[in-house]
DNA sequence: TATTGTTATACTCTATAACTATA
DNA sequence: TATAGTTATAGAGTATAACAATA
């Protein structure tokens, strides 16, 4: 990870993008996602796999489609992630109702979960280090408001 | 764009990810990026191309590497974007100092810029509709604080 | 028929390594 | 040698369409 640590835009250059929700969101997302990759990459996990394990651990026996709905992913995209985690012995797939498959963490997965939880905690602590609890909460509330608006966005509206 | 408009996580499911900076940032980013795609896709532009045109228009004659530094992109990734915009007659590449290339918007690019500016304005207005000016500014400040922390993130630190 | 899961595929964004060209 | 730009390539994340299996 080699990001320019300062806010950029050389002397005398205009910065028409700065200050807009879209741009600032992207600017923050990139290094944050990179930090997550670095954190979970230590355990040879992708960020999405870490999310998945953590969610399934908290919802043992949930189905794949429930996970997709909860995480806002497409079921098709979970397939390779789950396959990989199962192959590595971190989670199990058991037959559920109908075609459904119940997902659960193995003992080995629980050990890994310890690393993941610690990773999330480190990330949370360091990324939020410059914010008060109130500032952080206000930001999260704002992000959710924006998320909701973006989910309803229709570019054809007047 | 078909996103679940509500906050998800079915009845009785735990949501261990919610409330964390990383996760909320990702959750908001995805639909926001999709909204941008939808907005600029009307003009057959990618989001990154819209960023690029807008920045160059505000900094006529800037070099490719200056753009890369300002936008936080890798020079290599700008190549196909710039090539495409030049091919479509939206921007021009003129020889600059040394190997440098000076980028500028063409007349046709300026016309397109009108669409882009309008698009950014629509996005900004609609995505930020639920926030007061203060809330929005506080969120942007928080995002920059987090961005800075993430840029310095070192997963090997104790 | 509706839901669940899978396959195949494509596109965007980001990243790195290795290269060329110019001062 | 340092800076600017390019090529090639890889990987993560997302999306859709088309399909199979089960109630």
C-alpha cells in the first residue's frame, strides 16, 4: 500500500471534485479497502471472505441466499467464496430445507474467526482513531442516509 | 440498479458487521457508484471518465501524471481512459515539457462537460437530500480523517 | 410456479512490473 | 539518473443471463 498520505492537488491546481459526496466516498473507500486487504491477507483471506465468515459465525445454519440478502451481494458471487472456505475447512455446508444449504463454521473456522475479529477491531480502532464516538456515529448515520438515497436513485427522473 | 431499498438482515439474524467503519463505507459505496454509473452512462461515459474530464476542464493543460497524483490513480490506469476520450474527440493531447503531455478539453468536450456538471449536481442533490449542510460537511471531514488513517495503515504494527 | 443455488461470462476499478522516451 | 508515459497483466468486486433442483 503506497498511498500519497496528504490531500494532493498540487499548488495552483483546481480541485472541482473535492467536497462532493461521490468523490469523497471513493477517495476514502480505496485506502480503507486496501487496509482491509492487508489485514485479512495475513491470514490468506479476501475481505469478502472475512465478511462472510464473520456473518455466518453470528448466524450459524443460515442459508446462502439469506447471507446474500444480508450482505447485499449477488448469490452467484458467493459461490466461489463459499467453495473456497469449505475447501479450506473453515465452513461446512449441510442440506437444509428444499434446495437450501445451511452454512456453519467449523472448529477450524472458529479459530480463524478469532483472527478476523481481532483484525476488524484493529481496523476499527485505527481508522476511527481521529474521530470521537459521536463523530463516528454521525458519519455512519449519514452514510446510511446516502446509501438509502442511492438505492432509489433513478437517472431518468427530472 | 436493483438494490434492496431497506436495511436488510432478516428477522432474528445477527448483524455483526453493521456499525463498523469499513462495512458501512462499503455498503454506501456500492449503490453510490452504481448511481454514478447510471448518471454518466446516459452519455456513454464511465465514472472515471467523468472525473477525468471534469478535472482536466478545471486544469486545462495539466499533465497526465499531475492528474494521476490529484485523483489518486495510477498513471497506467489513465492511459486507456485518456485514449478513449481523445478518440471520441472530447480531449486533446499536446506535447508538453520533456516527455510530458498537456491535456486539454476540446469544444466537444466542453459540451459534454455541461452534461457531466449537471450529472454531478443531480447526484449531489439527491444523494445528500436527507442531510443538512452541517451533517454533510461533518461526514466529509470524517471521511478525510479516515482516509488519512487508512493511507498510513500498517497491518504489521502491534 | 417460486425459491434456491450454480455456471458462465463480462465489466470496472485497482495494482504491479517492466518497458520506452526525454531532459 | 529522474520523471513521464506506456504496455501487459492480474486480481477483487460487481452484475446479468441462463440453467438445474426442489418444494
